[in-house]
């Protein structure tokens, strides 16, 4: 059957609309002339997100019809906007298991095991959490957005946004870590020491240092249980700089066990640092989420004094 060029173009546009996942908003409280851009900006959508909307086609609908950021709105109009007007993440998919703690249409919360890199690097290209997540979600249009990262050696909760809408409206409220440190920490310690990243010919070095030239960082370490030559501790942080807990613990002469960068020589294969609980708030839906998970088994064994 003969198909005209116009028909082919319309078919392609229809396919593009079908691929897009839209987020719907019904307008209200419009008291003066406003367009899609101004309305969304007023309601908390980021400039970065709106810039990407403006630069793509078919990503804005008003009352089911194609629109632009300049389309004038009235109260009661239905705006539909692309949930993810960004380029998809292009890394190798890794078809291995992930430990899913929670999942809905907006978020994926996983429990990362120790000794698994969060993101791909030259030395961890074939297996990393990001690659596992892409394989798990199996969506070629997915753009990976990780709210919090953990060192390769650390374990615990990592929160992922499924699209750009929840990502820009989510606030991390609280992160609580637990760790094992060398020596007996007898009372709570507050460490406020700036952390500096050393840059060597444009490349950040792995090891961070405490320096007045660094960025502000605050760590509160609280002892939970004495374990002969080590202490089971709780850690709360402000700012969350790279290696913050590890560096601050070492600064007060209580380095984390297994820490090969800031610690002392011991027989443990990795740093015993675990993000046990996480709370976050979605400002768009005014909803708070709180999660807490168990320790890895080897962590539990040491706490219960079943030393390897």
C-alpha cells in the first residue's frame, strides 16, 4: 500500500508521543497572564529541567495538544510534560542481582554490598551498581540519577530517581551510618574540619586531606558498643564530603577498621562503614519516606563478637 511522506511523518510523530512518559499537572491559582515556562518555574521546577524541555519537541502538551514553553495558560488547563527530557545514560548494563529495598514509580532504593563500585570506572567497568540498575530497570530511555553515593568498600542504602521530576523535588533529610573503628571511643565526638580534594594536573587524587583551604564538613561520632580493641559507632554527617567519615575518624586517631587509605594495617578486606538508615522528602507531593536496613552478616558477626 502506498503511504505518503506526510503520513510517514505523522506516524513517526505518533511513535515519539508514545515513547514519552508524561507528568500531569492541572493549573490553578492563575491570576495574571502566564505561560507554561513561568507557571512551572513558579511551582518549583528547575531552570535546568525547563531548559531541556524548551530544547526538545513533543515534550509539552496542553489539554492534549502539542504546546511550547510560551503557550498561554488558563486555570484548569492540563499540562503534560516529559518526565525525562534528557539523554539516556549510556553505560554497560550488568546483568547481576541488586538488593531492592523499596521501589515505586518515582524511586528505587537499593542496598549496596561492600566491594561494589557505585559508578563505572576503568577498573570497575564490567561490574558496578549503576550498570546493574540499568539492567534491572531495562529502559533504554532511562537517565541515571543517584542522590547519594557510597565508597566502593562501604555498604548500605543508595537512592535513585526514576526520572527528572522527583529528582528536582527531593530533599535528603537524614543519613545515619554505622561503622567499626579502631580503639575505644568512650564518648561522643563532634569533628568540624574542612576537607580538601587534591587536584594533580586536573585529576582528583583519591586521598583527601584536612585543610583550612577545604570545604566545610561536620561529623558526629557516637559510641554504641565497646568491642575490646575496637568500637561500634554511629555517625551523622553534615555536607557529606567524599571520605568524610573515614578522614574525620582517622583525624581523632580512631580510623575505621579495614580502611587502607586513612587507617592502620589490619586483616580486614574492606572498610566497615554502612549506611543503615535514610530519610527523604518529596516536596512536590509533600511526602516523607524513611527506611532502615540490617547490617551485612560479617558486620553483624563482629558486633556480636564472633570475630573471624
